[in-house]
């Protein structure tokens, strides 16, 4: 059973950004609010990673030994992540995926309206080509941990939304494994309805909250 990390402060920060559209890149709030939403979302992912039972150093060594070149990134983390971000932006232009950068971390936000049908964890067939493009970059830049997190709106029960978020994250992670991404690099977590980026009281807000995110963390920085 995956651990679900939620904090009251993160949720409050996220709810303050009710008009931010992370999928189109349109900014409808202040840059401060947008930064808060990004930071809170990544904070939940980092808290999840830090609370795992497995020692991160052991995991990192196993990833590197399994085919990531045998050495961590070292002093060039910023350049490595810059290069990866540039490649992702080139590959995913006009795909509907939003790319956010926070220090040495990269976050890909995949909106539910292009990834899954309503209340389904089956990936839309017209979205697989986009995931193929993501996988190509992840395979090239193989010194990163990949955290796939599922999110829902608040419609339905908390239990149902939790299971749906986990199923969707598992579907995306499973597809990436099928594209030669090492299983050891993948972490999967469902946050259910606990990490909204918009107001669940509006249809537009609920659409933004239904999403899968892929967070890329440099191994040396963990």
C-alpha cells in the first residue's frame, strides 16, 4: 500500500491558485501564486519519496548499476536537467502537456481530458504517441528518478478517487516500462483528491484537477 502524503499548508497554497491553467501555460494569477502551486505539488512528491522505507542511496546505486552509466550526475546537475527540459519541450510542443521547472526538478502535467476517458484508467489511444515521446527523452536522460502521481477532482467518494488516482498512475508507469524505462527508476503514487490545483466547485477547476504528473528528480539530488 503506497503512503499518501498530504499537508494542510500544501492544500491551502494550492487552493489559492483557482484560476491557474497549468496545461495551456496561461497565467491568470500572480507569479507568486503559480509558484506556490508548483512548490506545493512537488513538495508532496518529495515528502512521499522521503517517507519511503527503502534507503534512497541503495535505490540510486541499484538504478545506476542497472544501466544508467554507473555514475551519478555529479556537479553538472543543473546542465543535465536543463538539457533534459529543453529536449522535453521540443518533443512535447503542442501536445497538451505542461512542463514546470523548480530548481533541479522537472514536472510534467498531463491533463485527464487527453489522457483518460471519464472514470477510466485506460490510456486514450491517441495519447500513446505523446507518451512515446516522453519515454524517448526519459531513456536518454537515465540518471533521474521518475515519480508518476495520479490526481482526481473531488467528485465521488474519497475511497473511489484514491483507487482511480492509483490506477491511472499505474497505467502511465506501466506504459513507460513497456517503452524500455527501467522499473527501478519508477515510483508510483496516488494522491486521490488531496492535491488540487484549482477550485473543485467549478467544472473548469475539476477538469484541471483530473491529471497525472510525472516528476523527474536527478539521482544525485535525492
